[in-house]
């Protein structure tokens, strides 16, 4: 059975009941405007009689919404309905949402009414709402999942005759399974006279993690409205997630008889972030559709597949939900293909395989230390490892001892271009000074250290340190830089790189030096 499935968004009512998710009126207005851009069919703006603030929020939202229906929740009480209608009367398409519990549990313990008494109260509430001039009345049969089927059919038949246009069949406690919930809708559509003339609505809670599955089962059985919230927020374990239902119907619509929504899916991610920011309810990283990891790939096998053809590991194009592209998360599990792709995006290409291999091996070392490697880290690694000038010396090993009760001492091993390893030690005023003195004993090239600067490449205690140093030899100045998670190692490598330039220049291999006359800092 094909057809348009109306999306009833209750983020501003049921979603706000999520602990700690209270919103100011201006924030509700901002979210309502975004829900309009998203294309929801109905916005449940609040519970007007619950507080003056809720009344004002519903009234103001009703005034600004152009396309969507604006709905206000009430109990099956005349005063509630009066207040809601007062708040909604400025809406272009107002809806009153009223109702009562239908399970014996609710009737006995909450309402303390007989079945017949509750039925009369419910039908009277619908008739009263209609008498005020409201043409769109939704009736909720609270705790329908645990109600006696015969009594539930009586209630639905009675409120339809009284004037209800939408029947909400909630799984209030998140108790039902998809087969049970879908069967409930099939039963109502088959047994209740006049059922074909109203819209049946699925309202599910996620106590067993089945809210989305149950809502989709209801759609398969004939429900043509789904009540949901952005990010699935709501009381207890939350409500049906709007983005999950919408994208399930978009991607697998044929499995649901061709059912579809009119949601502008490219607005989903933006809406998710807005609701999360305003409510303070964070989105879990592995949340379907809108979580930080929903389109992120860290496994090398997955990265290779996605880079070759997105559909190998993605059933949704991230652009469809408003995300610019998939994320390749570089980690120790990432392969060469993913690393080379990201470096090329950053503007680094490699003519020789051995040049890239140096970067890859260095990347693995950094990834093992940091676990996640960011673009800034890659820039530092690439510039550190890809050297145009040759290397007379390369750091092989470094050991430093320092502290307030010891003399800073460094032992340095350098590998010479001929393959030999040279080792020496020295002490200094601090660990860096001790390192420089030890290096100088090995290299034995007259120079003067004139500048050292340190910058953290990324945030956190495991961030790469990017060190730049400058040395003077006669009238010439040579610079070197290096990056490492260890500041002392980065400083040592930067110093050795500067000395390599000095040595190569003196040997006539390269003229990569700076003129002191042109350097305003000297």
C-alpha cells in the first residue's frame, strides 16, 4: 500500500521531556523554523496548559509557521482544550491532540475510571474540540499496546464518530515487538468502521530499542503518520528517531510498499546539530544517520573500498542527509590507500614510492602514539619526512635524563649517510641544550643556535610538537623543522635538519640558506 507518510515531529513536546532538555521560547522558535525547512508535516509545539511558557511558545510558533500543521497536546478535559485552542487559533493549520489511556492498567491505576466512563470522556472531548471550530483533531489511545483489543476498537470507533481525524496508537512503554505493533494497526484497520477515513499514527518509545522498527512495522500495516523526534530524544530511552524512519523509507521504500515522506533530507544533519546544541543532549557517536561515526571509516579495508566505490560500505550518500562527505579516520588500522588519498587532498603528491613509504612508516609511528591522526598532523609529517635536500646525518636514537635534582644529560646516536652510527653524550643547562651539545660533538660543524620556536600542531597531551630552529654559520642562516609527539625528539630532529642544510651547502650540494642581510630578525 503506497502513500505519503506524514511526519509528526514532537521534539518540542515529547522531546523536551527528556531530562535536562528544557528550551527557552526563542530556542523553540528557532527549532520550529528549522523543522519547517526540514519539511515535517506536523509540529507538536507543546502542552499549552502545562505552563504559561508552554502556552506562549505554542502561540508564537502557531503564528510563524507557514506550511506545517501546528499541534497542541491536551488531556481530555475542557479547560485543557480551551487553552490549547486559544494558543493555536493563530495557526494556518491548527490541530488539537487529546486523548486518554485505554489499557486496564491506566484505567484502574491512573485514571480510576471504568472502560465506559473513559470512553464517554474521550468522545466528549473530541466533540467539544470540534465545537470550538477545530477541524483537525487527533486522539491518542495511551498505552494501546497493553489494551484489550475489543475495548481499543470500541474507543477508536467512538472517537472517529465524534469527529477525530487522526488516531494515535502509542506504544507508550516501548513494550511491543514489531510483529505485535504492526498487527495492532492491521487489526484496527480491518475491524473499526470508518477506519479508512482517518489517518492512523504510530507513536513509539525506545525502552527496548525497538522504536524505529515498530514504527516501520506500523507503516507496513497501513499507518500513514509517524510521531518522532530529532535524534530520538524523549522521556526515558527516548522516542522514535525521525532521521532513522525517514532514511529507512528513502533507502528501502519498496520494502514498505512504496511509502514515502516529504522530508528535505539534506536538512537532517543541520537539524540534528541544532537540536543537540539547544537542548544540550549530545548525539552518541554511533547514532544512525547523524552520529559522528555514521559516515566515518577507520578500518583500512573499509577505507580502501569506500575510496574505490562509496557503495561498498555505505548504503546512504552522506550528501543526502546534509553531510559533505564521508570521513576517512586515519588510525593505526588505516592502509596506504587511505593515507595517500588524504595527503593528495591536502596537496601532497609523491613522484617516488620510497618518498611516500617514508611518510607512511612515520605515520604508523605517530598513529600508534596518538591513535587518531588529523590533517594538521599529516601536514607536519609530510613536511618533516619529505626532504628535498639530502641528509648527511639522521637521528637514530636519543636518550635524555633531566630533573630538578639531576644534571641534564643527553646521549645521541646519529646515522651517517655512509651507514655508520655515531654516538656521543653531553650535559647542558637543560635537556635541549644537552642534546645540542651532544649533536655538535658528533657533527663537529661550527654553528650558532640563534632561534628556536615550538608550536603544538593539534590539541591534547598527545599532540605533535612542531619545532623550527635556525642556526648561523658565518654570514649564512639555515633553518630546520621537525614534528614529533616528544618535544625533545622534535627539537633534536629539527637541529639535525638545519645542520644537514649547512653541511650540504658547504659541500656545494645545495644553496638552501637564508641571507642574514635579508632577515630583519638578525
